C-alpha cells in the first residue's frame, strides 16, 4: 500500500498560500456579511493541522493528540479545584509543573537523542501550545479566568495561523473575539491590514530572509570557518563579524516574516492576534529592545515569570533591596528563556548575556535619572545608543546562532 | 488625602517625581515606570486601599497614565 499524502508545513512555500486563500474565502465572505461560520472554521483548521501532521509526520500528530488530552485533564482538574473555593499554593505549583512536564521531556530528549525516553516525541508547536496552557492555569489561580469553555479552549490552543510558532495570544483576549463577527467597517479595515501584512511577510521571509539566510549566510559561514582556522587562537576574522550581521538580519526577516503571515491570516479570520515585532533594531536600549523584539514571547515571560516572581518575593519580603530583586528576577527570566530555547551551551549563554545586559542597562538608567541635567540628550546620543544597542543585540544573536560552537568545537 | 493624592504619593515614591501636572502622560513610554515599579505599585495600592489586584489583572495599557491608575483604583474600591 502506498498512499501519496501531501504534507504542508505552515507558510512553507507559495502553494501553501494558494490553498490557504481558497480555504479562507467562505470565512471572509461570512465575516464581511456579519456571520462567523464556526463549524466551517473548525473543519478548515483541522484540515490544515492535518496537513502538518500527515504522511511521514503522523507520529507527531498522535503525540499532539495525547499531549492535548493531558493538558485538558490538568487544566480542568485545576479549574474544578479552584471552583470549589480552594487555592493552596502547592496545588498551583503542581498544576503548572505537570503542564510543562511534556515540554521538559521533549527538550531533554532533543538535547540527548541517544537517551531514548519511551513515548516522548516532539511535535511542531509544542512550545507555543505549552505557553498557552500555562497562561490559562496561572490566570485560573488569580481568579482572572473563572470559566473555561472546552470549545473555546481547544480553538485557542489549536488556532492554526499561530499554531507552529506564535505569536502567543491571550485566552481572555481570544475568547472575546472568537464567537462574534467584527463590525463591517472594522473588518474592512482588518482586510486591508491583513493584505498589507501578507505582502510585507512575502518581502521579509521569501525575499530578504532568503537572501540573508539561504544565499549569503552559507557563503559567509564557509569563509569564516576557513579564515578562522587560518588565524588560529579564538578563530576570529572579519568574516565572523559579517556572519554576525548577516545572521541577525536573517533571523529578523525570517521570523518577522513568519509572524506577519500568522497575524495576517488571523486578521482574515477576524481575530486580532498581537504583533510580534515593532522595529526592534531602532531600540535605544536593551530594555526597549525586549519591548519590540518577539514581543508576545517577552511579554509572556514578563507577565508570567518576572512580574509574578517579583510580586511573590516582595510580598514575602525575600529581598531587602528592590534593585537586587529585579536583578535576580532578570536572571531567572532570561535563564528560563535560554533553557526553553534548548539545552545547549549557546542558548543558555545567550540567556545569561541578555540578563547581564539588561542589569547593566538598569544601572545606566538609574544613573541617568540621577544626573539628568548633566547628561546631554540629542540626536547624536540617540543615534549612538541605537548603534550600541544594535551591536550588543547582534552579538547576542551570534551566540544564539550556535556558529561559535561550530567554529570552536566543530559541532552545533 | 483623597484617592488621587494617595495614588500620586505612591507614584512619587516610586518614580521620584511629582506627577500631578502630568496626569495623562504615559509613564511607561517615558521610562518613569517599568515592570518592577508596577509590581511595587500594585503592592502599595493593595496595602493602602485594601483592594485586590492580582498580576493577571495588570494590563499595562489600562494602567499607563496617572489618571488611568486613579480611575482603576476608584473602580476597584467601589467593588
């Protein structure tokens, strides 16, 4: 028996967009006339999810279904517990821990492929779906979410435009929009934006991202390896610097392009998925950078790790000095982010690097506040701070790229 | 002291500035407040007004000017 299934990875090639647009027509027409065809939307989503996980990827699909069942059981058990009026801290920690166990196992399995953990198989999108479930559990704890509709929850977790790599939406925001059709003039405006984002996404991902990532990067990489070996020592060369900038541009245009597709398709479906990037390379400091780069991820870490940790620590008076507390919280946040990217030295160093950068940044901000009248602030200082921030960020991406590992140790 | 004055006193404590003539200025955009300061503010507000504001309810956009903060506190007090 030999079935020829087509397997389509999200936004992978131009064909994908043709199928997507055909599938979207009834949804767009419906929304334009003020109707949301929920059943059609579900079928549409399931079909496109199926196309990700069919053919040789079917095991991933099974893995996704099992994962979903586990997360649903955890969420509803915790919700039931909270509804009975109980709110013990250990129950909350247990629920959060259990919900991230599958992701942890997948990360460990990826880092140590030889140590086969039975039954563990990564599937595309596991990270992003985990961010969503943890978010829901934390808001159930706070009493901000009092009721979780099974249908809404499933549609939220499996919302296919953002399924593979975000942007990470918020349950309460999504729930407000997913059952109703937007007003006509609002939707017409959304369609305009969706079209613009779609073409901007093409430019970013398939033109600029392709040039930086597929055309230049392998060439520069080869030269950097050759020049590095010739130079010896730390194997530094001008090619390595070129690699740093080229990789940074590739990373931005590829991911910003993908994110634009995800937001665009969401807008076509009348859902305002939040934006992921806001001119990050124009940031004047690292703190601002994180408010503009991969925003839905950094806001997730800000709201669910940094703020919760500082709130808890301050309430319990664990730290005398709020400055010290914020530094510890930054380390925690960025280390978790590093580990989440993967259990490899360069992801963890990348996290540490950003924690240290933002701590230094905070010292500088405090110093500036104190000496406001003595420090100049003009066009030149603004350009200088953008330049410095840009280079610090690009250096961090060089660490993140893993290329240093290849250059120094011969593996990535 | 009324609510507005109390809130302004808390904000002055955190930012080092008297914000009474900047009621509609975005205090996150101009760098006066950050996440850490928001957490301190929430705790101070809880203590002062005996209101309950979990971190989940802290949506930056709803708390980004002194006027909005005063309005938020007043609405939470009346709950």
